[in-house]
């Protein structure tokens, strides 16, 4: 029985984590979780899961819920996230919040040597050097939840890391993969949210269309697997069946494949190094699919991916600036205040103007993050 | 430094094993090997390799070579094969002979707890129950050299065998994959020897065209990985890039891919669990390949594959009978004494007439083997 704490229970990854926990009551127990402002959903989850500790965003909500559920402890805000992450009974911490809000609680869970299942890209992208150093020091395994990094992790299982030659991240190409750059001028929010293979949140679907998502994944892969950027490739693969690959120095390539289903990498992070059956999982049928396609990625077409490689190679606070600029710009796009192509223009302007600081501490990272968001907002308002 | 003994040094697998050994003198030393009747090639190999022990087929050849190379020991015949297999200095035994001749020496090497790198299908197909039981008893790892089984082995590395749901062997479909059964009537030996992806010996190229090769591999997979036949699938994949796959009960599929090159599985069997760079290996470039195709296998089209599943499910001496009938029939086809489709007809007649004995001992297996070969010869002469 693994006892789990979860940040971001009402998000897409959070809800799927809960599905897995509830489908396997003999394997997992969700002891503590956090939600945001969706109190109706929080109420429902508390009833269903009967956790020991729940953190919400607002103090007022915590007070109301505490009266309704006297046998559960409620807390709130940033300190609430840390309380959930560090709950003494849990051995696995799932970080499934969006944005840099997950960073401090991840470090707190690492300091308690928990297994860290991480779906929160920003933590690794902006503070990868801090997180990995602490994880090593406190012997806390970092288990990726992203389907691509999980595929890499699975493809390295039992292997000598020194034999790895190259990581190959596959990319569907996103909702606009069949459009030229010229055709991207007029695309709408609605067009962008129509992802061909995965059903995901709005922000990540836009990131997938710009391929900033893949750029963040390249940086994550660099951080997680200590691999130089020159040895991390992105390969267009429209069907999203091969989730990623590891090439070894004997020319062997190990790959993880499957029907796109985020529950697979989530569950693997919870059960590693073992596997348990996926309840209701759809088996891969390659004969039915018939063909898998592969294509080189064009960095001129996917300019955001190039920006991410550039930032990754530089390292330092420019990673935070790039990530924050992207988050802010995507939000502006979703609010229909900027066009699709202005997202990457926005990121590039921020990067060009950035005074880079290498190996930043947590405080510096959080400062650059909030300053960059303001900067991007000011660009349009 | 691993010291190696090798049966079948002048065959395709044998020569590639030697390539690997000579390319990595700091990792490997070939101490003992066997050849057949190609004395010119044997002479060349002895000069190149400077082994301690060499076995040839004929006593006379051993005597001649002994005079030429007084610092090398020469031996011959079946006892010579066993001497090579059990050479006390070696820790790895590579069995790369064709046919049942490799069986006794494999058992002898197992009894010395050597690592057994096995390219000899017949040993596992006809005497799998004996080989695997002894291998377990004497703690001798059986490392597959076939590209498909090596792919399965690599895809299981670090995994819990209990989590395996299914083995998926890929098949190119052989030289006649685009022909209907009707079109197979008139095919010639020359047509059959033209394999699309792999350059191999004549016998295995014909087995690839009938798919008896894949049938033998299914049986080998059953033996090596203790997997029921219902959980072993064959998938047509014309490019031979995915060498085989393992499906787990969480719906994850692990696969090993690469440019077709037999040196990869040979070298992996020598270096397992580690890997070393493949000298002159061609890296996989999926973008260049563009597409991978998959298709269900049609058991009516590939009748020999169905026969192999049937024999496998029955177990016992029918496996030996089927394999011997196939070897004899393929030889007759190569001699242009029977047609291509008569190969499977021949196997089916032998199987229909066979009195099956379950769990046969070595003597019974060798007896059924030689009787079946005679029977098939008698069918046409």
C-alpha cells in the first residue's frame, strides 16, 4: 500500500491520478491533496476519497469546508501546499499543479526523501539545478509523469546510463502541424484548442501548437537525465504512439509505445519499478493503426522550440524568463489579446532583453518569474 | 575481458561474432571455435585469431592443420564441438551452428554454467524443455542472438516478468510478402533467396519466405520466456525496424528498434547487461525512413506459421519432426526437387503422421530428427 499526497487534484493529471488511486484501493491511498478554488469539486473529492488533509487556495473556503467535514483537516494557501507535500504518512508526492506554485512544496517533499512524481514542468525548467541537486542529496527519486519523460525513463530501465547516446522526444506537431507559418497568421483560440491526439488543458494544448511544450520537455529531459542539448532530438511523429526513445551507443534504440492515455505514465510513476494492470486501458493495436509517420522537425516553422533550445543551452534565469513569458503570452492569447504568432514574438522579446543570472537561488527565480509576467502584461496593456 | 568459445565460426553469425571480437580486443578474446569443411577459411581464421583450440568436421583436416599450426590444438567431429563448448578458460559460449548438431554441446556448456549465447534455433525448438531446465539448474543464462529474441530480451530488461502480457514478434513477411498464395505456385529458388531487409544464409532466407522462420521464433519465444502461445503474436512489419515488442499489463509496450544489423544482437548477447559501442554501426534515422507499416498476419497465407503454432501447442517430439521435416524440405527445394509450396505440404504430412511423445529425452529427439529427415527424402526419391 502506497500512501500518496497530491498537489493539483482538480486538474487533468490530478483527476486521473485519483482515478488510478480509486481503481486500485489495495495498492494506493490518497492521504492528502490540494485543490484551487473549485469548492464544489473539492467537496465531491473529499466525500469520495476521505483524505486526512486537504489544502484549498482561500482561507474562507478552508473554514467553510472544515465545518462540513469535521473529520478531515483543512488548510490553505502556500503553507497548505507545503503541508500536503510533506504529510508525514505519505511516501509518494505527486506534483500536478500548473506553474511555479509547485516549486517550494516540491523542495519540501524532497527534503523528506519522498518519491517525487512530477507533472509540473515549471519546477524542472526553472529550478532544475536546485531540484536535482537536492533530490540527489536527500535520495529522493524524481519520477517523470509526462508521457515523453516516462517513456524515456522506461526505456532506460535496467540500462547503464553511460551507454546512452541520445534521447529522442517525439512530437505530434500539435493542432496546426499541417499549416505553414503564413497560415498561422489568422488562427483562432478555438482552432488551437483542437489537439489531434491528446485531450489536455488549454495552456498545454496551446504550448503543443507552438511546440513550446516540446521545448520545455527538451529542457526537462536535459535536467532529469543529465544529457547535453546536442544529444536531445525532437522527432515529429503525428500518431503519438511511440512516446519517446533512447538511443544507445550500440545503435540499439529502446522505445515505449502505447495508446495515448496519461494514466499510463501517471500509474508508472506510482508503481515504479513495478507495473500493475491499467483498469480500462486500451491495448495498442499497431495492425489497426497500420502506419506510423516520422519527420524531421523544422526549427523555422516551430520557432518556440528553437527559443527553448537557446534558453536551455544558456541556462540560468533566462529559463524562468522564457517560461514565465510563455505562460503570460499564452494567457493573453486565450484572452484574445494577442495573436497566435505573437506568443513566440513575446517570448523572444523577453529573452532578448533578459539579463541572465546563472545558477539562481529560489528567491531570484521567483522574482524573475513575477517580474517577467508583469513585463509581458505591460507589453499589451 | 570476456573469453569466448564459438561453434559455427564460418557461418554468417559466426563471422559477425568474429568481427565484433576483433573490433574490441580489449573486451573479448576468442579462445576456441569450430568450423565445418571450409579449410581455407579455417586457415585464415586461425592466422587472424590465434585461438587455443579449433575443431573441424573431419579427422583428416584436423591432422593437416595441426601440422601447419603446431601452437594451436586441433580436434574434430561431435566430440570436438563439445571440447570447444566446454573449453575451461571461456565464460561465454556462442552457439551459431545450424541444425541439431549444436544440441549436445550446448547442454555440455550449460553444465559448466557458462553464459550461453544462442543463435541455434533448433536447440531451443526441439529440446527447449531440456535446455531451459538444465540452464536453470546450473544457473547458466541463455542469451538470445536472434534479432527478435534479443529485442524481447532488451524490452524486458529491468522489468518484472509477471507484468508481461504479450510478446509481439515482428516479421518482414519475407521475399514473397507481396504475392498471393496462387502466385507462389511458380516461384523459383532464385526469387526466394532475394530477402528484402536482411542478408542471411539460404536456409533461413527460405524459412523467412515460408514464415517457418517466424514459427520457429514463436516456439523459441515460448521456451525462452515461458510464455503461453496465446500470448505470443506475430505482426507483419515490412521495414524490419522494430525488431520485436513486449506488452505489459499496464498497456505499455516496450520495443527495441534499429537499422537491421545482426551484429547488434550478437554483441548484446556478449556484453549483457551492459552495452559497448558498435564499431561501424549505422544509426537509426526514422525521419529518413519516414513510415513504418504494420499489418495482421494471415495464417492461411502463411500456412507454415500456423503449423508451427500447432506443433508448439502440442509440444513433444512433433516439434523435432516439424523442424526436421522443414530442414529436409527446404534442402529439397534448394536442390529444385520440390516446389516452394511443397515445403509446407511436406511438413504437414510429417506432422499428420507423427506419433507424438511428450517430454522426450535427448536420444529420442535425435532419433526422431534423423528418422524424419529420411522420411522426407523418401517422399520424393
